[in-house]
């Protein structure tokens, strides 16, 4: 999981959210919530092989799929399941988790690239754009499939009402049902209804509408925000040079919460985030890494030899891109 956090942070966050959705749905129908959550944490580990080919890890705005054929894109996308199975076996994960990894897409269609290819060649075969794995064999595997689909799709919805979100969730589940993905497990229509209700409750709790505060040109004073575990995040701008949009606070809180949990920082700890510009990053690279450049990410490995001690009390910065 730490490797996911550092090398595929978008996938890491996705897995956590899928775990929350899946466990809630499993408990709603009497399935094993712990198995679903653990399966969710590991279901996308295969993306570590090629993280930047997956949308949640494309922070720079560049999409490598723009430069390759839909057929090759499909091969890369579907291979993350096979890669995940191999990695899980090497790590000696329990068979039930390996089964969840293998079945979380079933033999679903990679529809985006299928229709993209079909626009260029109407004769392309649908089977060439499907995953090549077994359909879910258990309720837990089916729940993971639905949670995975719903979490990824709902993130693309902007300014949707709770009713619209519920309708969208039910449409996504119905699509999997109509595609035959649940033919080999014991889910009932009642189960599907309760799963949709559980997903809606969790997602509306996460993406509920927040008050929009006007952005300030500068932030000289300290502004404190609270994250889920009660820790204070202090946002400062001592240089008084950089415009800090108010809506950054939510993103900062999400990233900070993950880092704090990983580092096991005490709940009452106070963390200062200093916002700097490219010139300041360049100076820090020159001073501490002997590189005369401004980089998107400024990282210091524990094994690095430094000419001077780093100007920080803790061992990490947070970079908000």
C-alpha cells in the first residue's frame, strides 16, 4: 500500500474509497465486509507496472493513450489484472484476495477504447476489447466490481444532486447486470437494490455540497482547517506573494490526512504548510540537491548526502499540484 501511495497516489486514493463503499454495501446485504475491504485495497496493485496509463494518476494533463492505438490501450488497461494476480501471488496474499483481484472486472468491455476503435473501423470485434477473466463467483467479488465502477464514474460528476447521483449509481449497476457480470454469483435483485442504497449513502456523505468561500488575493495570517481525524492543518503564506485559492483547502486536507496516517503523527500535532513559487523551489534544488532547476516534486531520500541540513522539523513536504 505504501508503494501505491508513492508511485500511484491516485490509485491509492481510489482503492481506499472503493474499500469504504464496498464494506458498507457488504454489510447491508450480510456479506463479508472485511473481505471486500481487503480486496479493494489490493484490487488495482497491477497498475503499479504502468501507473501513468491510468487516468487517476495523470496529474500533468498528458495522456499517453493519445499517442497509441485503441487496441494497444486496451491491452495495457486489461493487463493490470494479470499483473495484479502475479504480484499478489509473489507477495503470498491469501487466495480469497487473489480471487478478488482476478474477478473485479470479470469479462467486462473496455467501452471507451472499443467505441473509439469502432469509429475508425466498424468491423472491429467486441471480444477483442474485453477483459479475459472469470466473472465474479461470490457476492463479495461482485460488490467489489460495482464499487470499483461506481467510485471511478461518480468522481466525474460535477454539481450533481443526491437524486442524480443515486440514479447514476443504479444505472451503472444495471449496466453490469445487463452485461451478464453477475450471472455466476448469488446476488438477488433485493441485494442489488440494497447495494445501490448503501453506495448512495456513502457517496452523498463524501461529495455533499459545501459552502463556497470567496478566494483571497493573499493569505498573510494563518488559516486553520480541520480534517476527519481532528488534526489541525495550518495554511500559511509567509512570503505574501502567492494567490492561494480557498478551494485548495479540501484537496490539502485529503492529501494531509493520508500522509499523517502513514506517518502515525499524533492527533494533536500541528503542521505548517509553506507555499512557495518556482524560484524558491529552484533555490532549494540548488542548495540541497545540486540541481539548478525548478521541479514539480521536491523530494529528499533518507540516503541522500546533503551539504546542509534540511530546513524542516519533519521528514516530508506536501506538494499540492
